[in-house]
C-alpha cells in the first residue's frame, strides 16, 4: 500500500472518530464531513491545510477547522 494511501486512511479514521464524538468540522469555513476533508487533502497541492482546534471548557475538542495555507512566492 502506498504511504500516502495509508496517511489518508489514518486521517479518515481520525476525523470519523471526531465526527462520532459530535465534533463540528469545517473546511474553508463550511461544514464538511470526514470524506470531504480527506478528498480535499488528496487533491490539494502543497502546502496543504492548517488545523485549528477549538476546545470546550473541559479541554475536549468541540470543533475542528481546516484552512488552506497559501504559499508566499
């Protein structure tokens, strides 16, 4: 199995787990499913996406945002 395929599978499992816990996920400011986020990672050229974790008062993840990082030239 190619290394990047395993990486995407691992990402999907992680995001699917968050979704099952009720964590809100967004991609570029819009609600997104684990599948949508993984697909975006697969087609995006480098550098990729930056994660922004939002925690509740107990320190648990309550939201996860993915924003494209633009490379300066």
